[in-house]
């Protein structure tokens, strides 16, 4: 499994402060989530894609 694969690294992940508490949800699915959760619909953010590509080069 990809070490970067988690909700917090996905383009659809949204973090908002509501009433002094942090709220995390997936704007694509409309579900509340947590930063460490993983779903198959994961689409990594651009900076995460770059890190993944950099890591691929190290394995060669």
C-alpha cells in the first residue's frame, strides 16, 4: 500500500473549524472522514504526486 494514501492527502479532503472544533470531510462523497482514513476513490494532491514520483526514482 502507498504510504501517502490517506484522506488528508486527497484533493477532495476538506478541513474546517466549526464551533472551535476541527471538522474533516470528503467534498466528493459528502462524508465526514478522518485524516488517516483510506478510500479507493483517493486522488492525491499535486504535491503528493510529486513526492510519490520522487520516491519511485529512489527505488530504481
